[in-house]
């Protein structure tokens, strides 16, 4: 395929560090009173911080899981949500940001309705289809290579009336493919979205989880949370397919970019989160070689963390 040296490329910077997308309903402090009303179970995890403000212990996986249940019930009308032990419990405000930023692509491109979205690696939590379907009335195909994740996500869909008819969960049977076997010949998608595994090995994933728990607990000496207890909770951050793959994030994104060529006529925008900033430049170079029409890199901010997504599209006849 010929190179598109003149293909358009842009980078959208965050306007103010710490700000979520303007349409993200999770901007500002949590309204714990409203969340407890939506999910009374959350009440037992509320406690004052050293300043006297009510909060939860974010190093307690049960408290975080319950907070997620409350957020999903209050904002997205999903009242039956749970995940298997050891599977990824997602930070909902950040996940919502991805949805709202790719919604800007849909709006700017004036894509025809209904808007169909493919969520690559939906996970056991099914979080992107929940947020996207309830925020924008999008329809989703949610794929995953892990049968347990597919079963758990299907259970969530079937247990919530607002998701039925909006989300179709499918098993990707080939660990070598991303789109092949999921996108059928007659399918048309406005978007594909993905939160790729960003570690290259189990050891690297465990080290990342350990750093996370250390950061959460460095000011919690009074809680009595022992190091071995932290170690026992590392799996709460996700399973293999959710956290790591051979070659890490850059290898996964490379495969995604290469495979997207064969589906460029069926998808308006391919998108993915990019955890490591150093991976943006080589992926942009590869996409240009593959003949894309346009590349967008969009920065997002959640508190002190800057993340980014990359989006690309192919020429459409």
C-alpha cells in the first residue's frame, strides 16, 4: 500500500492539568450522599479522612468495588454489576473520559446513526459499553479472548435492562487476532476502542501493581495494612489478558495497526489508549506507512496523571 506522506496528523493537548472532559459527570468531588442513596451498601465504607472530610479507603478493594457499584447505579442506571475475584476493577472517571473524547470524534465526523462501537478487550467489567451506551445511546460489540471475562460481561448485560439490545458480548477465539473473527463482512462501526495490556510480562505487571499499592498506602501507617496483605491483593488489579502480553503495549498496538488495514473500509475511526508516551511516535510512523488518511493524538488528564489516546482512519471511497 502506498505511503500517505500528506496524511493529516494532530495532537490535542489538555487545556488544564487535572481536568476531566467537560461532559464527564465525574468532575469534582464524589457526591457521597447521592452515591450512598443509589447504593446503600457504600455507607459502611465511608469514613473521615485526617481533615474530617468523608471518603473511602482506596486501598481497600471491597470499598473501591462498592464505590464503582454506586457510580454505575447513580450515573448509568446499572444496578447489577460485579466482577470475578482478581479481575480488573476500573477507575470509572478515567474510563468515562475516553468515551467522551472519542464521542467528540463521532460528533466532528457527523457519523450517521445508529453509532456502533467495537470494544476490543472489554474485560469482565464491561465498563466502556456501559458508559458509552448510557451516555450516548451507542450500540456495542464487546470482545475478549478470556472466556471468564466474556461470561462475566454477558452476565452484567443480561442482568441490567438498560443494556439489553445495546451490548453484544463475543469471544475472540484467536489469541493472534484483534479484529479478524469479530468484525463480520457486513459490519460497519463508527469506532473501535481499546485499553491495551501495557506490560510485557507478569513480573512487570506485578511490579507495577506493587508500586500502585505502595503509593496508596504510604500515608496509611495507622491502618495496620501489612506488606504481605498488600502482596495478597495484587491480583485485584487484573488478570493476564488485562495487564500484559508478549512484547507489551507497543507489540499490541503494532498488531492492531497492521490488522486495521484490512478493515479500514468498515470502520470510521480506530482508537486506542496509549499508556506509555514513548510509544506514540513509532505507532504514528507505522500508521503513516500503512496508508492512513488521518491520525489524531488526544491527551487526557485525570488528577496528576496525563494519559492519551490515538485515533486513525483510512481513506474512504
